[in-house]
């Protein structure tokens, strides 16, 4: 059970010394209870008390670090309640069930998808290496090949001795060893802990998974990932939801670990089914989603979806301010100005691109707000537009002197014209959907 | 500590909502759990899929869609082909040509087209209005009359034009009404309230709470749907218990990822496959967030999404 602020307050010195950076001990206690400050900020809390409290103040779901990635740490079931914190990560799967040529071809494709979308690097974070029975030598060989790529690894085998060899072959890499179950967990846990790897645990049923996790925790291993794949899609969905919901709503810390769903195993090699399930588990509680292949056709929608879902509702998504030449725009093309709110940028640039007409889209720094909000907040004004034109040396870079304002800030026209006397300031459309028509009818 | 499961079976439920008539009538909604949470309580009516056809014809689409409809001479044949796609539950006919800023096709012609569509299918029909909000008032009035007795769903009534549509299509012709708002739970509820106040039964209303492509502000779609479902189920808000119908196709087939040719960005690979996956991913995420039905265009996307629904229910 989570502790209330008052329970924590009783353990503080109640001197309001402010050394924690908060005006009063009461305020500090409230913040600790919310999880926004760590207990350690108070220099007077003794180790005894810390131990006593750490279990009770621990978040419902553990946050695990693996290299540069963070898994888990979620506190809500729906993003609007607060925010999701650890985005779904993706893995591409190679397996000793494939022939060598197929695996080589897949490994070659891993680095192909790697691009930037609104300041976020989009790439396949993991390679999932699966070892099937009786293929030990080929498995180790495959692990070595996968380890040569600049990606973290998930090694799937339930043979603890083989796991040790595989972990040795992948030394220096960030690894999740997936393959612990009710019968081998002790040996697997030893192998994973010795190699500093996270341990993936699965169970025949949710009850068995729960028992195995409890047993592993008793062994002192809390660096776990729960494999929720199950026998079919229905079971996978159920497991993944029950694990996350049990942790967050049911305060069951035994299920408070990140999940791993192998959608490649659920899709029978059909790339459209794989995309459907990957989407489902990105929306609902998959911490790691394993696919046979991440090509651009899957990556573009999935990474877009992920970026949206894991956006903090309190922080708007922003694009970098600057001059964006669209449809091959050059110095003779007109300029259209708008704000840096990512959604505005995507919709406006999309419509301009569909028109086929070359336009220099000027994205000004408006704090990531939409046009009207930014205008109301004084972040999108005649001065901010004029300042942008100056700072980004638009007049030096572009010869055309037509500047189109968003229709919603038509009131700015006079003032902008006054500040930019060399320009012909034009009021554009209220809605983005009208842009194509506007550009086509526009008299140059 | 042994495993104790947490259930989210609610006392309230989403309205059961039927379109079409006879054997092929389709019922959506009715559930008292979150999307696909069959482990909390059975979901009687699986989410449904509509195949979208346009009165501009299907020639401007990617080859996989275009070829599927190739040679269809009239809307009867278009509707027949759409109905034959495996996994399709209803036909969504988009009156794109009626747009006053586009082809501005006359109301009479549109009514004729709708009649042709009805001849080509015995599946339920959803009519998607034009972009002309004002024009849809007369359009829906005449279409509702022409398709009288077919129990069609008219998408969409909005804040600006709901009065005429509710009075005519909803009350005079007893058709179903789609209430359209843009990713805002308060506006969605408000529209349901005012349409109900006109005398339209809540059970005759479906909602389009807004749609977007994955990557294009889709977080608003997710959060609006999740909040609507929570209000409907947890707080028993009967002005938000209408099922959600989401037109996905029109969003996804217009975004860059589905439109840019392979020549322009070679590393992205074939355009058609990108469009299909955009449609599949967006539709799946809509269903996971709360849509009771999605409207799609490509036969391959319909196949994948309908299979996912079957597997999960």
C-alpha cells in the first residue's frame, strides 16, 4: 500500500529546516507521498526509517534501466490520468528455426530503419535471438552475429548452461535473458545476475508466472521482465493487461515489472497481423514488442503511434523552429508562417505537400502552442514573427516577399505589415484543409 | 502472496446499436467492459468493420484498391464488390463529390447514387456526408427519405447542422444519426445531449469523437476515447454510452506516409504497403482505445483487422 503524506510526516524531524528545498516538513512529506521527491532529500531521515519506508513508498511498477533504455515505472493505466513514462521498445527476431541465410538477411535489415521524428530517434532497439532445441552451436553463432550490431540483445533460451555461454558470447552488451520458467528459474537467475542481465520470466498461466516471480524475488532478483506472450493473441492480451493492471490498480508488486510480447509468434509470418498486434500492444501495456522485421512500412505508423501515446499530456510536442522548404521550394517561393506545435506543423506541412506547390514554411518559436493559444499567450505576435524573420535571416535567404499568415490571426496583418514593410503580407486560411485550394487560387 | 486478479467489469454498459435490417443487420456496443477485455466479462458484439467506397469512384486509390474495384460501372457494382470483401460488416458510402468546394454534385444525383448502392448490397449502409456542412442538411434529408426503412447510419451531424439532420433523418425517417465532434469529451457529450433533446432516442445515436492517423495527434484520439468509455462505464453517464464509429480510411490515405511515392523516398519502400500498414496500425489502436467500429478502405487492411478482432473476442 502506498503511504499517505501524514504517515511520512510523522517520521520527519518536523523542524521545517528547508534543507530539502521545500518550505515545510509537511509539504516535503506530501511530495514524497506523490512520488515527486525522493525520501533521501531529507538529511535527517535515518537509515532505519529509510528501510522501513522504502518498501512502502516504492512505486507500483519498478523502473529498470538497460543501457540507455528505461523500462517500466508506470503509475497509471490510461495516459490522460497523468502520463506514461517508458515508451514501448521494439525488437527484431532472428531464430535458429530460420536458415542461416534468412537470419543474415534479417540482421542486415536491422540498422536500415533509423531516423528522426520530432527530435526522437526512431530505430529498432533490440535484436531478439531465439535458440530452438538441439541448435546450441548455431544459437551461439547467431548471438555473436547479433552482438556485432549496435543494438541491445534479448537472448531466448531456457537452457541455463547454454544461457551462460550465450551471455559470455554477448559480453559487453546490454542483455535481457528471456527463458526463465517455473522449472529452471534458479539456474537462469544465477546466470543472468552473474552477467548483469535482466531476466525474462514466463509461465504456463498467470498464476504460475506470479509464483515464479515471487520465488525469484525471494532469491533476491528483482531485475525481471515478464514474458506475457502466451499461446495465442487472446491470451497474450489478457496476460499483458492483467500483469499491468494487477501492478497499478491491484498494487500487486509481484507483477510490477515491464512486459515482453512476442507478436512475431502470434502472427504466423503475416506482416499485417504483426502490425495490428504491435499496435495493440503499443497502445496497451507492452514494454517490449518483438517482430520478425521492422521495415519502414511498419515503422512509420508504429513509431508515430508510440510517439503520440507516450507524449506527456502536460507538455506539448514541438518541432524545431526554422525554414522548411516544401515541394522543392527555393528563394523564389512564397513563405507561410505558423507555430511550432507539432500537430500544427504536421497538418499544415501535409496539406502544403499535397498541393504540390513550392512553399517555404516558416516555423516560429511559439512555445509549442497552437496558433490561437500562442497568440493569446503573446508567443505568436507581429513582433515574434518579425523577430523570426530577422533571426533566421529570411530576407537574405529568400527573395520572394510574400508572407502568408494563418487565417486565425488575421488581426495581426496590419501590425506585421508595419514591421515588415518590404513584404506583402497576406491572410491565409482559417483551417488547414483549405490550404490546397488557397495555394491553387493564389495570385502571384 | 497468491495472485488476486483485479477486474474491471462495470455495472453500466455501452448502448447496443443496430444498423441495417434482416439477417445482415449489425449490432455493435452492448459491452460492460473495456475494449477486448473479454476476461472481465463476455463481449457479445465484436467491433465491426465498414468498407469505404466513394462516389468519386475508386480510381484515385493505390493499385490494390483501384484494381479490386476496376471495371465497376456503377455504384451498385461498387457496393457489390465492397460487400464481397471478407471481414466486412457494413458499407460506408462517402458522398465526396457533393462537396460544394469540390465537384458540387447535386443532391438529386447523390440520392440516386445512394439508391444504387442500396441495390448492390444487403449489408447495412453508412452514409458519410460531404465536406459541405450546410449542404449535408438537405443531402441527409433526401437520402434518409430515399433509403427509408433501411435503418442506415448518417455520418455526421455536427454542432452546426444537427437540428435539421436530427429532425429529418432521426425523427421523420427513423434513421440512425452519427454525432461528430473533434477530440473533446465535453463537446461529444454536449452534442449527444442536444440531439437527444430534439427527441432522438440515445439508442439511435452513434458517435464519431474524432479521428487521426497514427503519428498525427493520435494521442488526443486515444485519450478522448478512453475518457468517454470511462465516463460511460464507470460513471454511468448515459449521454456518453453511444458506441463510437471511427472513419479511419479518410485520415490515413491522406497522410504523407501513405501518399509519397517510392520514387520520391526510395528507402521507405512501396507506397501501397505503407498505406496498408498505416491503416492497420491506426485502426487497431482505435479499437484498443474504444472504437466499436472502424471504416477502412484496403481489402488487405480489412482482412488483418477483422482477423485481429476474431482472435481477441
